[in-house]
């Protein structure tokens, strides 16, 4: 269990309660040399990504959020890549960045309609990090999706309804509903579907 505090539309703090176990998972497949190099290659492009994201969206805060995965994922990341690798992620292929930028634009569009998002907790989640964390193999490893945490269940439900409409207009391909304050925004997922709750 974790406590999440919504500070502003672009500031999000993870506060862990004392009984959280952040020890490494019992089953963990370490990254290969090639997989670790991929993560390091993305980190080398961090400043470029942040600059292009800010220019594309006008929102430096959300761009920062895209590169900072959820703190709950840290044990899976560290068991995959080691504690010597900075826990920030940027997809090394610049062609995927447009998906992240589109997600920020959608979050801003929702904000304009008084639907509050409190944080982005996953964009790119590469293998084996994704596999060790139990993620679907066809989405986050390709940088096509962004998971967003909303400030309340009410905000999430309003966001889901609005995103269903935007999906029909082609703004995103997939939409995942977790029955929690989070939604999966599949900007260019290969599976153009919805799950957890159908769109009307």
C-alpha cells in the first residue's frame, strides 16, 4: 500500500508507508548485456527527450514524470539492471517519443475539462523489467503506452468516459481500466482494444 499526494497538475509525490516491502522480487530475470545497454542508451538521451517534450507540449513537469517510473517498480528495476543504473527511463528510439508527447497532450486536454491527473507512473517499461513486474509483453516495452494516475476515482471515471470519446476520434488506440485511480492510455498499442471496462 502507498499514499499518493496530489500537489499540482504536474507535481506528484510518492510516500511509502512503513510496512511496504521494497525488497527484490523472489523471481527475477536479470537483464542481458544488450538489454542493459538499451536502458543506458535511453538515459544518454534524457536531456534531449526532456527538451523535445517541453517544446512539443509546453509542460516541463509532465515531461519529467514520463521519465520517472513508479516507486513501487524500483525493486523490479533494480533486480533487472542493478542498483548502479539510475532509475529513470527514456526509450532510446526517438520515433516512440511522439506517444509520450501525445499522452501529455491528452492529460492537458483533460485538465482543461477539470479532470485532475496526479501522476504518470509508467511510459517505457523495457524487458526484462516489464516481465519481472508482471506487465503485458505487447505494450509498455515498445513505448506505445502511458499509465496515468488520477487524483480521485471520480476524476478517473470522468477521464475514462472522455477518453472513450477521444478514442473514437483517433487520439488513442487502447484504453485500460483497472478499477482504481489509474488508466492505461494506449496511444499506439498494436492491440487497439479496451479492457476492464468497455467504452459506451
